[in-house]
C-alpha cells in the first residue's frame, strides 16, 4: 500500500508533535527543581522513552507506506501544535502542569486525525490507538503528582 497525501500529512502531524513532546519533556527533565524532584525526573524519563518509541514507530510506518517522515528541527518548530516550553528552571509543580498539557495536546492531535487515518489505513489507526492509550495513561500518572483528594477520606464507624 502507498500512503495517500492525506494519510501522509496526518501521520506527519502526529510525528511532529511527538518529536516536539520528546524534546520538551527532555528540557523539563534537565531543568526541574523542587519538591519530589527525583520521582518526577525519573517519570519524565519514562515519558520520553514512550514518546520516542511512538515517534519512531510512526516514522517507520510512514516509510512502510512510502511516505517521507520529516523530523528536521525547522519542520518540527514550524509545524508543531504544542505551545513552546519556557526556558530556565521549572518548578516540579509547574512541570507537571506543562507536561500534562503537552501530553494531552499530542493526544488531541492523534484524535483529530484518527478518523481520516482509519479510513485510509486501519493498521496506522492501530498505531494511533496504542499511542493514545499510553499517552493518556502517562498524562494521568504525571498529573497525579499534584492532585489532591476533593474530600477527606474517613473510615466508617465501627459497629
């Protein structure tokens, strides 16, 4: 099978955001400071590894379909839908919010192109399904770092 221009473009959008997410998570990984630093530092490594894997799988799927993935820095910078990450030190609390938002934005890109991808190539849609599932899980896990229960937990009275 050869990718249609629409399929190639949709997969390129996903690839662009995955590459940018990888770079931003690495930037945060290097520059976070504050409470729970070590745990978040390691958690960012887990996110980076997953995102890099999905970027590689997406690019390789594109090549299998005779499309040309473009991961050049100027392409990624021009075409990503992720907001730019600020420079300098980032508090762990801010890093959680920033990375969660970027994970969610990348998932939104995947969801935005899903139906067209599925129509053209269900196998590529399966790749998106796996990416969405994992990135949503990672967003939940990193966001839990700063969440607080909405109400105090109490034990029922003993009888």
